[in-house]
C-alpha cells in the first residue's frame, strides 16, 4: 500500500506541475525469452511481476510506460479499462 501511495503522489506532483510522467522500461522476461536475444537489464524476471507494475502505473495515471512487451501491456491495459 505504501508503494501505491508513493506512486500516486509522484504522478500527482508531476501532473500538478503540468508534466507528463513516464516509466522506462517495465519488462517481465523469463529465462526462455531472454535466450531469444532480449536483454536482462530493466527486467523484473517474469511477466507476472511486470504486469503488477503495469497495473499500478495504469491505476496511478502514468502517462507513458515503455516495455518490450507492448502487446501484453496493451491487453493488460484494455482489461483494466474495459467496463
């Protein structure tokens, strides 16, 4: 809960200042995917770990999220935003 409050405060301060906020690079690649040429840097180790962060960023109102998994991110975002 502390992390969510801190993230919301950070996003709120950026937006109050008229700024957009972006998080770079929220990836969740497992060992099998890394062996296909993806880099291990900026990696939370699993898609589930990355999705947790994607959902938190979406809920907090982050303006941009970069990831090497845009299709999965888009699906997670659509699931959160659909009625």
